[in-house]
């Protein structure tokens, strides 16, 4: 079921830091993971917008080979499995994968789980039809490493789907991660890439729309869609990223869809 990760000394510095960070925080996400495993309809992002409204997943997953990059508790992989896909999950945190294994046993859904770095997946080229990430590799791995890796893993015509924080909210989000984003630009947009926050030791990665389009194209993808997520009226956030009013006026999350040429 599982595979061993490389020794810590072999990993890039940001991967080591994020592994330690998520091994400590994993218990906080077991409850949300259980709720998502229990849900028949996927919901996306901090506002839990239903799949029926966003249309994130590929239309026909029956028999598709899929990989979830930065799977955490692997609820997205469970959603894929219920729709007929053959998922594989990889995550940097063994503690998160421990919860995923418990949920697999509880719900009777089994698929391979790999403890490893989604920037270097220990699987052959052209192994998958779908690669997906919701707040996994999409923000915790360097896009200049994980997106070319996703391209390597996908077959021609394969789909890449990933959810990230919007560029705008990253420009408005304060260094104090406990405070929500406001209506003031706090940093320049040009050259954004690596983000480190006061008060914790994690490392995130966010790049501009222009940089993302260029990277996807250079990695062999055709960009098909950018969904700017707008929560419904009365929605409640699962994480205090910003207020509902803010997110009803400006997107705090976005979903990219691209296809391997």
C-alpha cells in the first residue's frame, strides 16, 4: 500500500520544513478529512462550493488512472475512486497519510499511498490520465518543479486540475497568518514566488497568472480554463483566509484546468 520516502537529508530545504510542519498539524485536519470522505458530492476550497456548481472533475473518470499530488487525508482520491478512477495519492507528511489509511479502512476504499515529495514522484513517465491537487502540491511545492513533474506523469491528452489561493489574495494577505486578507495591496505582484509567514516554519509557493500560463505552456500543457471561485451567499469558510464579503467581491481561490499536449 505505501512506499518509503527518501531520507530527510536528501530532500530540498522547503520540503523538509513543510514535512515537519504538516506532521505537527495533521491532527487538526483529520476532522475535516473525515467530513470530506463522508460526502458523496465533492466540495471545493475553504467555502466548500459543490462540484455541481463548479464542474472541477473530468466528465468521465471510469477506468482513469489518477494521481493526487499532495493528497493529505486523500479525500479527493476517495471522490475519484467512487467515480470509477484508479487513484494514487502522494503526500509529504506521514502523519497525514496515517489518517488517510484509517479512512480507507473505515470506508472500504483502497488505493496506493506514497510517502514522498510530489516534486519527484517515484513512478514511471506517462502513468496517468489525470493529475489533481487541492491545496496540496499546488501551494506547498515549487511550481517550477511540480508542474513539469505532473507533465512527466501524464499521458498525452491527460488532464491537470489544481486549486490554489488567488493571486489577488496573496497580494492582500498580511504576514500575520492569523489575520484575514483586507482590501489593501501589501506586496508587489511582479516576481512573487516563495512565501514565508511570521509565526510558522512552512513555505508556500504562489506565482502570477502570467508566470503560471508561461510555465504550463513550457511544460507541455494547453490551458483550458481558469475558474475564479465565488462562494454562495451565506457560505461559511473552513479557514479564516478572508471574509465572505471579500470573497463575494473578489476571488480568494482559483482552479486551473490544463491538458497535456
